[in-house]
């Protein structure tokens, strides 16, 4: 199960560029065209950037889930609130 704690830790391992791409789409609700304008590239280039960022986040989440002790997860799970809602990661919903 992906929790807010897992998401925060996994995002912390990503580059600023990856976090920006994920946040523009997942948190700000921009489509690829709009997000591309924000970062100053073509929609196609942004789509490639977003795809890579999602793959790296998925890998980071898998590592984080395996390493995280389960004791404090319930305490910290709600910490990010709505931050991760709507982000789809290979069939997972956070």
C-alpha cells in the first residue's frame, strides 16, 4: 500500500525536474500542453519527461515500501493530505 509517508520519501529521492513534472500534472492538475508551457518545452518533450519521472517515482516507491518500518506509517499517513490524490502509478492510486 502506498502511503503519504512512502510518497514523500520517494519524491525526496527524485530530481527537482522530476518532482516539477509530477507536481504540475498530479498536484496542479495541468494537462501536458499546459505543463509544457510552464517549463518552456514542447508538449511532446514534456510527455517524455513526465513518463520518465513516473517510472522513477514507481521505482522509488517500490524501494521505499520495502525499506519502511511499519510502526509509524499510520501516524504519518495523512501528513500530505490531498497532495498525492489522483496520481496513478501502474494501477496504484495514492
